[in-house]
């Protein structure tokens, strides 16, 4: 099964809901891993920190991010997105 198909499975939907709940529906991004969390609560996306545990993710494998911080985790910034 490819990654996009996996994201449509009941298992992933349940995993995503669990992560939203444990992160209290707030972006988990912290600048340099320290300081206060981002306050965003809209458009949240569950980010895989790595892909080794697809299908058996635990909460440490995942990070709840707002769209801007999700793009940042993937190395994209606003300048690159505008091009």
C-alpha cells in the first residue's frame, strides 16, 4: 500500500485523532525545540518525524503542526512557496 492510500485507512484516521487529542488540538512546534509552543489551532496536520514506523506509529513518531510549521519541517519557506 502506498503512503497516500495509507492516509485514507481507518487505522490512520484513528491514529490522527489520537494525536490531535494528546496534543490538545494545538500546534506542537517550538523554535529550536525550546520555548513556548505555537498557538495555532486551525488546519492542523499530523507530521511523521520519520517513515520507519508507518502503520504502527506511536505519539513520539508524530508531531501535530499548523500548515506553516509543517512546511518548515519539510524545508519549505514562504519565499520558496511563492516561486
